[in-house]
C-alpha cells in the first residue's frame, strides 16, 4: 500500500518519536509542517489503521498508534517504485540527476565515497 503525502507526514512523526497518541502527532505536525486540525489528524489516522498502515493499541483510554511497517521497508518500497517509474529502474540515472540539480557539499561527497568503498569490499 502506497501512503499519500499526508499519511507519510504522520508516518514520519511516528518513525521519529515511536508509538504516539493522535494529540501528540497532531501537535508535532503543527510545529513542524503546517496548521492541521485535530479532527483531521484523528480521521486520517483512523483510516490509516483501517488500511493497515498503522496499528492501534486500544488497551488504555488513549489510543496509541504505531506504524505497521518499518521505516526502512516502507522507504525502500517507495524508492524502488519511484526509480522504476521515473528512471526506468536505473539507480545511476537517479544519482546523476541528484548531483546535477544540487550543490553537494564536500562532506556529503566524502560520505558517498566512503559508502561506495564499503560496497566494493
């Protein structure tokens, strides 16, 4: 299941902070992103639970939500779909596009070199 942009924003909060209440997620979104009504966050998180994107712990008065999938697994699936659809499956085309559109710092280039060296071993 591919999350929408709004669903991804909620997932980002949960991945960063762990299992949380709707109130916490809504407050965090309001601090980080934009003004969001509590009722909208509640409804979207309920829909996400129905779709299987979130798990809901109803064992206490306050329902606590957590992602159904690990962050890395979700991001990997979304990235693979993006690379397949936009770059015909070519990771090198994606990387070349990234480097062509962004000023990459010396530190970032060093990290990339180190990563590539580790892959070669």
